[in-house]
């Protein structure tokens, strides 16, 4: 049964993609590019929940937006809406009384109104400046009542519009990072130089050092690796606990006296100091060669080390600090 429902949901969503006319969305996108005020979303029920989510998506991608409950608007919050704003109504039927009452008032005040609706020729449409029809074949609910497909269409349409506007505004990764200073998204969008280990915390040894000395450095720094540099202080290789295990199998005799240059890995991933943490994580999670740490270079010079555990720990510690501040 579950597979049958998945197939039906896929069919209904595919119908939306095949039937939608993007012309109204293009008009709305052009209008949003010139928006001087706020983008205000409103809706009730499941549509209201999607409206809240979409408001946060637009905020995080560079557009001033918020959600306004239609009932709260009619009980004093109308004053927050100005003539520079755009109000977007989300509704499956386009006939909810709370929305119609709000739309009538905003219509008399000449506020620009947009409707995202699944039903054509709805009651709300007569008060709108622009209507975006979201084609709905039917709800997945066996009685075609519970909103089980229409909210997906609303969210898909809204998220796509947000990203289109993001492209139009040339919203940069630096701006995105400024809007996401916390959590794992915030950490991923930061630069490597902001989270890397550096200075005395780096486990650095020379190429001629014997393994017994190298193990002392590895043990003291407790990072599971050492960075091996040549006489010019350029990174020549990396030696990890995995390399040690392989060496124990192949060179058990007099292993401790072996120069590290004979044991280190010379083909390794590295990352530039100005790159994003997201790029570093993609390298570390490369399916062909997963690694726990990456040397950080500034040109050819070794300046730091980024460790997967430290990235995760940084995210965790920031979240804990924020929780404590709230408490």
C-alpha cells in the first residue's frame, strides 16, 4: 500500500510540474526585485504553516519577510502593513473567510496583494493584483480532503521563487553566511581560517625525524596525525594513525628508527585558507578517500589543520552556548 501511495503522490506532483504556467511567477519575481518594503505571507491552517516556513526561507536568502496571521491582522496588527509591502496569500481554495476579510481591507488601502491558490476563479482572486495558480490534481487523502499534496506544491513553488530571487539579487555566500552564524549551516558557510587549528596546536615534524620522536608529537597533540614539513617549511606529507598501523605490518623491525619521510603519505588532500568549511567537508567526505583531517595552505605555506571532529564540536559548542543564553 505504501508504495502505491508514493506512486500516486509522485503522479500528483508531476501533474503540478506539467500543468503550471510560470508566467505569473515571472511577473511576481520582477515585482519582488523592486520591493522596497517587506514580503508578508499570510494563510490559515496547513497553508498558514507553509507560509511561516516560506517567510523564513526568504529571510535567510536576503529578502525581508515575515508571516502575519490574518486574524491577528484584523485585530490590531494591520498597522504593520505599508504601501511598500507585498502581501502573499496562500490558500488551497481561495475562499477562507479570514483571508477574504483581510484581502477586502487591503484592497481598499491599495496594498499590493498576491494569491497562490490551487482552485481557479476563487473568491479571493477578485481582490488580488496577481494570482499564481498552483495546479492540483487531487489530494493524496483518500477522501480528497486532508491537505496532503497541496502544501507540497505551495512549498515547492515558494522555495523555487526564493532561490530565483536569490539569483536575481546575486545574493553571495558571504551574505548567506552572515544570516546563518549558528548551527551546522553557519559552520559550513564559514571560512576554513575561522575554524582551523593553528600555531602551537599543530602537530608538525621535520622529514628527517624518526618515528619514535614523531609518535611523541602525535601523542601530545592528540589529533591522530602529524604534518611533515621539509627544510623550507613546506608541507611534504602527512602521517596518520592509519599509516602507523600499515607500517607496523610491513616494517616491524627497527620501525621506531625509521625516518618519517619513508612512512608518510605524500599524496594527500589539502585546502586553501580562504575556502569555505563546506568545501573542506566535501573533500573529507569524498567517497573515494574519506579523511578526518585536511592540511590548510596559504599558497604553498602550511598555516593550519582542519579536523572533522573539531568542526562538529564547534557546531555543538555554539549550540550549547546559545541554549544556555536562552535559559
